[in-house]
């Protein structure tokens, strides 16, 4: 259980790491601990000019914020890479 001080929203700068033929971004430890994320958990990744990673267990928040997310990602209601 997360016991440190962590405020949301937060901003961190990190580097991409190579993993095979892929690049990997690290999810900050305070976020992982706060949301109790474990290896192997499913994430939804939305992207356009920005990237948004949503843990599966936080999808209710995603649906609540969907109009704003669509606006930020320039999707206008389109999903799954269909444009």
C-alpha cells in the first residue's frame, strides 16, 4: 500500500528504454504504488499527438472523462485507430 506523499496530477520526465524491437516508457513508482499496479496488468493505450495510458481498473474514470480525452487526442469520438 502506498504510504508516501504523492499529489495528482504530477509531471515527471523520463527516457525511453529499448526492450527487444520495442521502446518502453516507465510508469513512475509513486503512481504504480498509489494505484496498486502490478506486472501483467492490462492497460489501455490511446494515442494521437499525445499518449494516454489508462489502467483497466480505472476505466470508469476514463469513461467519465471521455469527452475531454477525445478533445485532447483529436479523436472526435473515434476509437481503435479508426480515423
